[in-house]
């Protein structure tokens, strides 16, 4: 299993636009083969910070997700909305 933790910070004034784009990718991602969990969180302290917590069956499932049309559309649609993005690929210890 592979867990992904992605932390995104919206550009000033783009918080709600980013929120809408992020929520649009949740359900199609959850329906993908190999998706174990796909959860979006929003910071209680800073409404411009969003955190995805994802678990994928294996690297093949993760790569299929990254190549999926809905993921590619999300990345294109959020390019100008995101100030910063940190992605951590993790394994359970």
C-alpha cells in the first residue's frame, strides 16, 4: 500500500475556487480501481490550506490515478489557483 499526503495552499483570494476544484476530484478518484481511501481535509487554522490523504493498493494504481482524465483535468484547472503544493509518498512503518 502507498499513502499519499498532498498539502496545497491556495493563492490569496482563490480559496473557494480551489476548494470547488478539489471536491470535484474526490468521487471519481474514490471509484478508481486500487483506491483504498481518498479524503480531503481543510485546515481549521488557515482556510487556504487543504490536505489530501490518499491510500492506494500499489504503485500501479497510483500511477493510473495520476494518468486519469479527471486527475489531469483537476491539475490543469488548479494551476493558477495553487500557491504551493507539497506531496509526500509514504509507506506505513
